[in-house]
């Protein structure tokens, strides 16, 4: 007599964690080269297709396709019968465009999005968490301009009340 056992394994979904600042130039056709150091941080299945849309504070946000799918699920859970949620969903999706790397590792950024972010030639790709922010270089530098004291005060305000996870007790 045999016993049949079914195991259900739940494989955790991996989140893309990006980091770094990369200075780039946009060519006359509106293309930028995705820096090799940034591309290698992406999982292989997320290195070709992205969604780019309007971000916050006058920048663009570029999501690897796998991350866009996850974020879209959250946005799609909003109640579109609630005005603020409906307005947010519209604005979040405004300008959202699929872009794809060409054989030279370039992506074409739509002109309407370049205009929105005031991007002319020099730009910064600021990668953090699961996204890449695309900034006009001057806007980026101006936006992040603050003194050491201002930065210290901001860190305290934002991070100062975080509770550290409790250490597990030693069990013998």
C-alpha cells in the first residue's frame, strides 16, 4: 500500500532591486543607451522590454516589464467609483508606453514624455528599488539640492521612527 503525498511549493516572486546613477545623452532621434552596469542588474527576462510613463516631480519612470505588471495589479485594484482613486489611476497611466531595447541597447523615449520632463540632451538615470527614474540633468541636480543638515533632518523625519525587527530569542 503506497502513500501519495502532494506538495504545493510556493516559489517567492523575486523583486528587481536596482541601484545607481548614470549620466546619459539623448541622441537626435530621442534614444538613450541603457548603461551596461544598469542592464546587468536586471534579471534576463526583464532586460528587453520596459514601460515608461510620467513620474512624480517632473521626471519619467521606467519600469522593467515584470515590475510594471505587479504595479499595474495594485493600480487596477483601485475603486474607480472613488474620484481620487480614478484621478490617480488616470494620471499614473498617462503617457505609459512600452519601449524595447534595440540591438545596440538603445531605447526610444517618446517626444511627449521628453517634453514633459524637460529633457533636451543630458539626462540622469537614477535607479532604485524596482524602477529607473529618467531626469533632465539640471532638474535632477536642482531637485536633490540640500545641505547636509537638511538631509540629516529629512532622514530623521522619514526613517527615525522605524522599528527594527525584533531579534529571535535563542532557543536551545
